[in-house]
C-alpha cells in the first residue's frame, strides 16, 4: 500500500489552520516546496520533514501515527463548501478533510480578468471541469481555447496549464482533480 505523505502533511497543516506560505515561512523553505511535497511530486528527507513538522509543531512519531478520519458526510449544502481560494478567484471545495481521499471537487468562480498566473501550473494527476457561466480561457501546453457554458476540459495535470476569465462577467466552473492538489 502506498503511503500518502503529501496528503498527510496537507491534513496536518489544515488541522493547525496554516497556509502553505505560513508553514514554509516557519520551516525556512519555499512555499513551492511545501506544494510539491503535498502533491507528492517530491519526497523530503527525514531531516527536512522534521524541520517542516517543527513549524506546525508536531513530532515525527505523532505525524506518522495519525489516522485519517473516515468521511461521514455525504451531502453538502452550498454554505458548507470550504473556501480555499483568494482574491479574484474563488475555489469552494466539497468537504473540508481530503486526507486519504483520491478526488477533489471544486466550484470555481473567476472574476473578470482573474488569472491563475503567467507561470503555467503543473502537478501530478488529472483534472477536468464544465463551464457553468461566463467564458474561461484554458491553456494546456501550447493550445488555448475559450470555453463557454456547457463546454468542458479534461487533461493530465503534469501538462503546463493556465486559466483566465475573459469577458465582462464572472465565470463559474465545476471541476474535479485527482489527487487533491490544494
């Protein structure tokens, strides 16, 4: 059985209400390093993991002894979705504890002009979504498309990708990715 170190770190970090940026600052590493570990793209040495856990703070033994909570809730009202975005991009996540789970579902909202950034995103897994309203420019590798209501995307997440709201109205999307990346 494969050990999900990244998911466990994400779970412990969220239990302590820490952002990736805050944990990275406390541990003296970059927030991209925390992101890479949490998405299981890199494995830290035992010493590096200890320094990261010291920033929470939690010991190595306690970290490895944690067992994921079994999901009990199957249905979520709109006001129970967890906001994990910021600024002009809202990511409302279904469920607050994704530790041990293989799928992340989001209701995304991009305000006009909102962009995931000039540097394309890359991470392990797959992702897809369906546009509910507005227009979303999706770039995957060197291919760019403007998608409208009812249009969809689905690709391997290791391919460089970027999202940008085009047009005068917000864009809403329901998306899913595996494994969870936030």
